[in-house]
C-alpha cells in the first residue's frame, strides 16, 4: 500500500490509515495478534452496551461524538474479518466442505441489539451538529445502515474461524445467511474513498471510515440473518471467509503446526563507563584540520499539514485536533518526498559537490548517515559513488546513528581526513513517510529530507571550522529501544516510546551542556566554550520537548533555532537541514559559531561546535507542494529522472 497518495482534489491521503492491513509475516502467535488487535481495535472502541449507556446518560455532546463511537464500534466488530479474511457470499450447495482454507464464522446473536439500535436512532436527531449538519447527516446514514443491521455479538469473536467441516460438527452453530445475493451490490471503490472531500478534516476522516465499513457488508444487509448449520438449504447464501493473502495463510499454518516463537534474552542492567570519554579537541587532536566546504539541502516536495493528519485520522487514534498536534510537538507541517530515498541522497550530494566546486574524482570518501534505508547491498554510500562516477574512493559506508547522524558523520569524516587528506562527502538523508503506517505518534513527528556536506582539509596555515566533536551511545535498554523500526508489534512500522525518548534526550543534553561549559573558550578569551556559541541548532526532535529540556539544562528558548515547524523531524538530516534553513532565513547572515547537539534512537547522541560561513551553503527556496501532480501519485515520481531510473535499476 502506498505511503501517501494525492487525490483528485490535490489532498494527501494515507491509505493504510483507513484500510486496515496487518503484516502477518511478523505475527507468530495468537497472543501477539491479540495484543495488536486489542491495541488497534479494542482499547478505544466502545461496545454496544457502552454506546447505549452514553446515550441514556446524555454523554454525547454532538452528533459527531456519537458517530465516531459508532464507527469505532464497527471497526472493532470487524477486527478479524477486516484484517485477515476476504468475505465471499457463496451458495450453500457450492461451498467446499473439506478444504482447510475456507472458513465459516460461528456467531452469537447480538444481545439487546434492537434496543441499542433504537437508542442511537432516537438520540441522533436530538443532538446538535458539531460542524455541518448536512454533511454529518450523510455520514450518519452510511454508518447507521451498517450499525442497524448488525446481527451478531462482537465481544466473543475468535481470530481463527472454523473450517466448513468443523462448523458442521455442531448443527446448532449460527452463521450469516442471505436468501439471495446480488454480486453487483453497490460498494465504494478505492478512488471513491480516496477522493472524499469535506471542508472539516474530522468529517473527511469519518466519511472515509464509513465508506470502508459499508464495504465490509456488500449485500442487502436488511436481509441478513443468523441461521443454524442444520437449517441451511442448498439455495441459501452463506458468507465464506477466505484468507486475504499468502501471509495470513502462512500464519494460520504456523498456528496449526504449533511453532514456538523465539525469545530474546533479558538485557543486563546498564552500568556507566569506568571513566568519562573525553571530547575531541580538533585543533589539538588532528594534524589535518577539517573545513566545511559546502552544505546543500533537499526538502520533501509534498507538504503534509496538521490538517492533513486529521483528515487521515486512523481508526486506532485517540481524538486530537490540528492545534493539539502543534501544541504537543511544535510542528505545523512536515515535508514528504515523492522521490525514493536514494534519489534524495543523490540530489543533495550533487548540489553539495557543485557548491564546493569539487569533481567526483577529488573526493576521498563517502559517508551516508541514515536510519531509514531498507537496502543493505549495495550500501547507499557505495551506490552514490557509482551514480556520481567515482571510480575509486578510500572508503564508502553507511552510518546508522539516527538523530545523531550529523555529529557522527562529521566526526568520522574528520578522522578519515587524517588518512586520505582529501575531501569527504557526508550525506544525511531520511525518508520516514513510507515507514510510518498508521502509528499516530510517528505520523505527527517525522518527515523526509536530505542534506549533504563536503568536509575538506583546511588550506595550509588556515584554521579549522570545527572546534570540538563528541559522540556517545547506549544507556538503559528501555532507552536504547525507545525508537524502533521495523517493529513487529506495530506491523513493522516505526514506533516511538515518548517517555524513554525524553529521558535519553534530557540525560544527554544536560551532559553536553555541562561538558562544554567546562571547556575553555576556543580563541583564548574569557569564558567557556558555551559562552563562545552564538547559536544553538539542536536536532529537531520535538520543539516543545527540546525547549523544555534545554531550559532545564540552563539554556533559554531564544538561544535555539528551529525549523521543525515546517519540516518535521528528519532524524540524521535535521541538523544540517536546520543550518541550511537558518542561512536561508537570514538567521545566519555572517560566519558564526554554532553548537549542534543530536540525540535519539538507540540512545545515541553527539554534538559538534563549529563555525558556519553562510557563503558555503547552497541556499534553496522552500519547495512548494506540487498541486498539479496527477491524482493518486504515491511514493515514486510520476516521471522519474534519469537518476531515478538508475535507482530502480539498482534497487528494483
């Protein structure tokens, strides 16, 4: 499923947010599946009894509140069928009796179902519209038609349905029965759902939910009833369940075979090192001093605003407004790219080489800092070497240091300079938009982007741009595992555990401030290294969180530069993207010393104290959203460039 598409109205849509799709290749046991289902479908969904009680006690303030509960209830009632099976109405006489991959659901009558339906029907007109009465009425009609014709109890549904043979072992088993079936019964097609266009983001999301739920019952629902196995006749139609794909089939086979899952060893208690690691004083430590020759940036070409997130609210999200996202994260919009990760990296690399005036054959090494490349062979760094025409370099490799990628990359480049004495190309690139799925926290935060730097040897007799470097890694296992991708427990999507991230970020930021406050001014003046810093450009993790942690460490908000409001969190690319934007926006208008701390996934961290000359930055204006893009364009460019074609040739 595409990470995002643009519908015919030019609006961004996330198909995975509205069309539940689990990756069963990652599910080993029923307990694991139950955990996922409970989290995504049950925790936030009210039962029919809950809805009845809320109606009777006047708990619903508006029609929208009631409709949202109806939709969540229906997603929960379909939690296994919508994720595991295709429903195929079949004549009873034509249904295979012995196949192991054809199932019939065993159902129980919905207790007090008529009372619950009537309560909703009576309550809705008495409630006030939240935003738009006509729109809300249209959505209610679709939802209520599904809710009113529910026949079965939902709380006791098993994930694994009985085969037809197992179903027939108990003549009293109940299942769906239809007296007739129209294969042309109207349903909403994929484009219908994507192209929903409502003025209110919350209603647009709810309208899509209603359409998806309607499609779960593609027959005349008013005729549907529950019938006993012994009462079924040849011309009756039953609803057979078939595994929706090969991964579900394989999961069901694993369950039948009773394959025991593997278990990871418990982590040891973390202990601090025997002595602190010293900072790297570049002037004292190295003979070949590094100089930043160029910095170039590539932003994502598609804007995903907070309103876009609300339009794409997933069935497993808690209610949240666009304003609340901004308050919690400091992000108004994030940039997604319609280009592959490799193309983003290549564009940034070419721009940086052009700004530095360097030819590919002059480059001694290529480093790529990324945590979102899904390709291991060839490494992205060696791929770039081939694309750029570098016949041979001293070294080319990828660094996975996540949000500390830039400090790690610059530190490694400085060390490589000592051996190669030629410029090193450092590319920081991330593409999160296709690795988030419907995980709300990740969707709120992450964006796509790339930046590249050429770090060369300073001319003889010239000073370095880089004063001090420091990297760190590790901590308690809970912090090391605070950001995970792929994560089987979240359908292999990237997941963020906020309290642990905040703990590691606070720990590292306090340590960094303490350390550079104890170091002397690099030019021998009074005061500390921190006193010499003219601007702090931190990793753009979460503006609200970082400001709070910085203030706890003794800094003030006006010392910090943020561009996260417009680009989101781009992990390893965030610091160099922010430096670029600070130059573009005139915040850095002359050479000045910055402190650039990074911290994040894997409990890694690092910082660089360095001078940035705006003259070496290849300034680009913000990329505008491509409103003329053809509808339903996904994660690949509609008309790829030659470089994109080469990406496809290399990576398939």
